[in-house]
């Protein structure tokens, strides 16, 4: 029999792991650490996102005990194409997150904006963009509801962001889908930066943003003909008269400091109500709200 750092290996047929309660977990574990948790009565392993139980088989996210470290890990392990709420380890705790498993990439829902014209929950001035407060975190995202997952927003290091939108509450199907990569930050950090920040690949271009609005919000390309100038797509894209937390601003004049129209999430327009997701235009003044889903991977 040999003992290595409290791990017992017996040549007659067993491996004894270090054991202890949840409270006795090592303060600074290394990735790959294994131990027996006497509080949960499960073998657990430490990954980059926290502790997960491994004794019940595949970490498929179906229960808190089978929580996975990401939606991608669940898809890789199971091959599922079924979207829904799964248990993901966030901040060291198994929490429910809505995951889109329908495509080749698995996405986790960070925010869902209501398509109601009267809803301004995630408008430009909303504190939700920079605080750690959650909203309706386990509500059905295929109904007309505002959702913000506080743990994804404040704890998840984002690699990719995807925006989807629709004129109906039950289908996040806007074409083209907007996908942006190259972040390595939390969403809270991203939106706490100054105006017109170009962190990550946000520069998608006027044509793509307009096509997205046409599909998601019911606008038309010709609708924007009198707003051809100063196409600024950025995080916290800002002009004197219009801003978009994640999107693009336009102007009729060739003056990028006075942009007054745009497309995206979290908008304001002087003289009009804020807009959680959609399109806003000057001359004539118009708001085109749509249902919007903000995903991360």
C-alpha cells in the first residue's frame, strides 16, 4: 500500500481519495483536483469554472449534481440538440442557465429583451448593463419577458457573443445572426467601459446591422436611406442624440458626434423612450422594438 498526499492506492483493489466537507474544499485548488465530498456524498473534480460532481456519470447538466462547466461541455459530452435550462457551474455553484443547443456551437443566454414597445428595461440608461443584478433568471425565454442572468453577466469570461432577434416571442431566428469573437472579459466589464469602445470584434458593418433589423424588427433597407453617414458600431456606441449599448449608430449629416438613429441592444434617442432591442430612426421619428436574445460562449 502507498499513500501520496492523502490518496491511498491499494494493490488489492481500491483507490482512496482525500475526503472532507464542502466547507473543507482546498482554498486554491488546481484544475484536475479530485476529492470525495462528505457533505454531498459524491466524488467531485475541480475545473476552471469550479467544482462538479463526477460520480453520477456524464456531466450532462440535467441536475445540480450533474452540472457541467459550460453549455459547450454538455454538447460535447452528449451531442444534444435540445435547447432548454441546464445546470452550469458559475461562481463555484450549479445554477440553471438557458442554453441553445440547436447548432454546432452551444450558447448560454445572458439577456433576453422583451419586444413590447412600452418596455425599456434594458434601455441605454438601465443599470442592468453594468450592475450584478439578475432578472427573471429561470423564466421561459420563448415568451415575452425580460431576462438577465446575473451569474453569466458577472462571472463568465466571454469568448464569443451572439445576438438573435425576432418579431415573435417564441423564435430567436433573425437572419443574419450576429456573432462577435475575441473578448476574454465578463459582460459587466465590457459594458462598464467608456463610450465607443471597440473591444472584441464588434465592427460588423452597416449592411449587416440593417439586414438584422429588417429580419428581427420589421424595418426595410430603404427605411435607412436618409441616414447614410457616420456608421459607428461599437460597445456603448454614442452620439449626442442616439446611443446603442451594443450595435450601430447612423446620421443624416456627416458629423459622427451627432448621430441620431441606430440598431441594436440598449438604445436611447433624444425625445423618444429608450429601447431594449430594435431600431430607432430620426426623420421621421420611429421606434421599432423587437424581441432580442443576447448569448455567450
